[in-house]
């Protein structure tokens, strides 16, 4: 069976090798005569997967021992609440940069917990770009500065991060593991797994240990980072199958040559699509400003609603999946996460060129 040309925004394409490995081991994991889903989360076999995923992530992203790697459920959306609940203490302000709907949602949750401020926003220009940051405007009593590294809906991405004196916290749900990062710039990073890390069901939280120590103990047990940290993310039953697939995905990234090789391929894939847009004489129009373009989500429109509709219908008929823009912005969006093969991107580029010529 041929695999779909999958450009879904998340849950998204997984590496075929990962799925085949999971299939191979589905009935008998590691000689246990059971699926990984049927093992105790306290068993040696599962423990190796759990700890192995943490170690591999640590190696791939060069995360030092100063940071804890946690697996939490509830999606990135729960982190919108857990971040302020744990870190926005009395007398402090949670500072946010608004670059799209997900940052707005993060801010909305923080407002329920304590004082907040918006350091910068590009809402007025329909989130076409990442704003310039003047760090002098950050409050002296800021608990942290929160950013969304890649804006899945608008197709914009931070190219570099401001150097701030408070912990920088990034929602990296849609670009973690897509390029190298300097972990030391961040107090905390979190990401729902369902784009670059594996399936939905597990959220990876990479957090500096000293931030957790400062965290508050009046919180419900499951909402306190300390609980997850003190119990190696095994306080309760973790999503074992999702963590297993995360581990297989990390194996795959390693086999591809690690982050450097992945980053190169991602640059190549994004360039293929942006070149089609830029060489189309305005037929395809990118939503993001050039200096803020995302390598993960390529967003564009056609000259009018009717042609956008026709393009999407024809694309679907030709086997392309997931090209509709997010329901809140419309247009088209091609999500080209790590697992989307270059050949699929080339096929989409050809389809776009042919559609333009035909029109
Ligand atoms: N942040 C970003 C940048 C996202 O793209 C998404 C999901 N698309 C979320 C947060 C929400 O993630 P979840 O569904 O895992 O709560």
C-alpha cells in the first residue's frame, strides 16, 4: 500500500521506519510475549524505554544535567496552565510575547493565575511576523518570558531568541527537534509530541532543576512539576505506548544523522516550497514575512477564494492530505515536519507549479 502524501499539521506524519518497527514488535516486545502496551510501567522492559527516551533526547539536543526531562499528559495546552501555576508566584508578572493563537491561549491561562503583561505582539498585522523585542521593556519583577517558537497556524518561526535576565520559556510544540538549539538560553521548553516527536498523548517538558525547586507545593499533586520530577515521570501511569513511539522516533532521528542532518533536510524542504511561492509572480502569496518564515508550516493563499477552493479540491484528488489552512485563518498550509519525506515535498511543489500554469 502506498503511503499518503501527508501534510497534516498535527497529529502528523510519522517516519515509516518507526511504524514498521512498532508493527514488528506489536505482539511480542523484546521477547516478553506481550505488547509494550501490556507491560507494567514499573517493569524493567518499560523502564529501559522510558529512561532511554530521556537519555536520547538529552544527547540529541545536548541538554545538560542542569535540566530535568519530564513526560506529562494533557498536551501543550495543560502546560499553558502549569507554567503559571508553578512559576508565577505572588508579586511577580508573567510576561508573554504574542505571535499567534497558541500564545494567546497561553496568556489566557496565565491571567487566571496571576498578573501578566504582553512584552510584544504582532496581532495588529494578523501575526505575519515575529516582533522585535526590546528587553529593556521587560518588567523587573517578571517571573519569566513566554514565547511560542513556531506558530503552527500562521507559519512563522523565531529565528533567534532575546537574551533576557529571567527564565525564557518556549512552547516548542511545532518545531522541537527540527533544528539545533542552545538549551542554555531557556529556563524551560515544552512540546506536545504529535508533530516532530511521535504521537499525541505525551508532552515533553525540559525544565531547569532550580526552577522546579522554587515551585509551589499547595498545587494539586499532578499539576506540580516537583511530583513529576521526584518520580521520574512515573508518579502515576504514563502513556507508555506514546513514550515508546517517542523513543523509536528518537532512534530514527539518530539514524538520520542527528539534529544537524535533520536541520539540513528541513531547510531543503522549506526552500523547495518557498521557491515555488516566490517564483509564482504573486499567484501564490505567503502569509509570513520573509524574515519570519517557518520551516515547519508553509502558509499561503491563491489570488481568490474560488481558486484556493479549487486548488485544495484538486490537491485532495491527487492524494495530498492536510493542505487546508487552519479553520481560523483559511488559505493553505503545508506542514513539513521531520518525518515528511523530501520526495513528497517535491511532488507538492510540482503540483503547485502545474496548477499555476494550468490557471
Ligand atoms: N502550541 C502549539 C504551537 C501548537 O501547535 C499546538 C497544537 N497544534 C498546541 C500548543 C496545543 O497542543 P495540544 O493539542 O497538545 O494541547
